[in-house]
C-alpha cells in the first residue's frame, strides 16, 4: 500500500460546538482560503443529518484544495462519499469504532486519523496491519476548553517523546495550539498543528489561517 | 424487491440510558427468552466502541430468534455485520441520516425502520423508491420519560389515523406503551408494540416479555 497523500501542516478542526454566531461552512471556506491544508468536521452534539449537511457543504470549498475528514461518524463519511462529495476520510478517537474495523468499512483509499497519546495506544496500533492508520492526532499539548474529555496535557516535551516513539506515523499536535507554536511544534517533530479556537474563534479566519501557515513555513528554515 | 421478513409484534428498544444497575445484554437475552421478536439497541450517549460491543454481544442472543437492529449508527451496524454478527438492520429517526442514503449504505437485504408520526414525513418517504423503508415506528402514543425529544403524544386515536394513512408500512406503536395496551394497539392497526421501560425496568424481563407476548396473541382473537 502506498502512502495516502496528506498535508497536515495546518489542520483545522472545525468544531460545531465552538463555532457559534456564524456559519461553520464559512469558517471552513475562509480557513482554506488562508491556507488550511486539512479540515476535520466535528459535531459531537449534531444529528447525523446535520453533520452530513455540513460535510457536504464544506466539501464544496475543500475540493482540490484541502483534505476533508469527518470526526467519528464513519457512516456520515460513507454517505457523503457515495453522493460524490470530495471527502477524504475520517478521524477517530480511542472510544470511537476501532481503527481496523473502520479501515474495513472505508477501504484502502480513505484517510484514517487516530487520536493517541499513550504508549499502550501505540502498541495496540502496531498490532494492526501496516497502513491501517495514516496519522496520529497527539495531545493535548495544553489544556483547552474545546474538548472536555481530553487527556492530561503533555506539553511539547511530552509531544516530542511520543512523536519519537511513534516515528512511523505523522503526528499532528493538538490541544491549545495556536499562534507562536510553529517553531516548538516542528522542533518536537510535529507534521503539523491542529487548531480549533485559533481559527474558529478568530475575527478573520482567513487571516488567522494565513498567519499560522506563514509561521509554519517560516519555522522550517529555522528548525 | 421482496419484503424483508420481520416480526414486529413485541419490539424491545434496549436503551442503554434506561437500563441502569444491570447488563443491557442480559436484559436482551431475557427478553428474547420471553418472546421479544425484534430488538433495537439504542445508546445515544455511548461511544461507538461501546455501542458496537453491546450490539455484538446482543447478537449472540438474538441470532435465529429475533431481529436485531441498531439505532442511528449505520457505521456500527456495518462494522458488526462485517465481522459476522447476526445484526439485521438499523432504526433511524427524522434527524438521523436520510433513509435513502442509509439504504445506499446498507444494501437491499438490511432492514430499515424509520420514526414517523406526521403526514409530511410520510409524504417525504413516499417520494423515495419503494422498499427504502421496511416499517415505521409511530408515536409517541403517550408521553414517556425515556425519550426527551419525542413529539407530542398522539394517543391511540392519532396512532390509528396515522397507521391508516401509512397503510403500506407496518406501523409499530411506541411511547409509553406496555401491559394492557395490546388490544388497543391491534385495534389501531399496529403491527406490534415497541416497549422500553415495560421490559428494561421490569424486575423479571423474561416474564415481562412473555406477558406482553401473551397479551398480543390473545388480543388477536378478540380484535
């Protein structure tokens, strides 16, 4: 199996619970304009019908420009894909459907991301066939109000240690990550930074995304 | 398409939120022993991993004895089915994935049930290909504490009116239904009664199911 193409450098988690008072689809469109390379649609409290509608609307903006992933709901991903939406895969957590079961449902071409931050989670993952999971979301780097059930913050030191342990997987840093973090993230071995509030709560999401994208590129030279 | 075999006469909604202090799988096993003909596993607050585990464990008890359905999560149904569990289909509500999209994901052999109680919902359903949906869950007959978002109670009169309107679909009565209701349900045109607390909260689920089953059969003679 060849690696699935994936640019995780600026990864927007478009969380319906965080985006209030404006359209999630607008935020996605602006973030992609600003340079977001991957977008995950998360709506833990949404009905499946509402989440599907968001995913399909977002896909019109990400098509050919950014990777689009659906959080948790593999059925929503499959329904959107079956209708021709440009949706690329799913992101799952440790209590969602098991990664190998998801791979069986989505097939070889879909991207699967998994939240992981503990060595035992990595060990479990290594017992699965190679290629089951494409990248890891690792954190929380810092405490954050946007995800109530996140594990204890691990800091950049903890992130770096885990990323080294999980060397065969691209690792995206998540949890309270935002402006000013690109250099630390790259030094810690991150394949990208995943942000929620840094874009979703920004007054100008496109500008916020562009600034984060610039920081990331700039940090490459220095790292 | 031929009709999918389906006995809705005693339909247990095994709701993880209602069953506390004992095992949901035990309740399912006992209900099937007592004569439940269809079992739906509902766990709106469960993780997908936990729901999948419940469905697979329940399937060992329903196999060959009762129809097993998964509430809302089509992906959980698909994952269980892919692993060989005896799971027969899904039950979806009006805010879950649209019925025609679900049919596309599950294929022709799976059972799809849909909650409906309004004429406009029936009209929307009739615009879909015949065979998209196998039965309707119609209610709430009475107000019930087990489903916070249920529509206004419709009573047996409302149920009968809707069942007549939806004559091409078997209609299961749900919402506060239990002992003593079989005769009214059959007179109102119900294909079965769907119960939550009447079995899930019973001291002896097998006996409760057997009593409901007896009532249903007995009411046939009188109706």
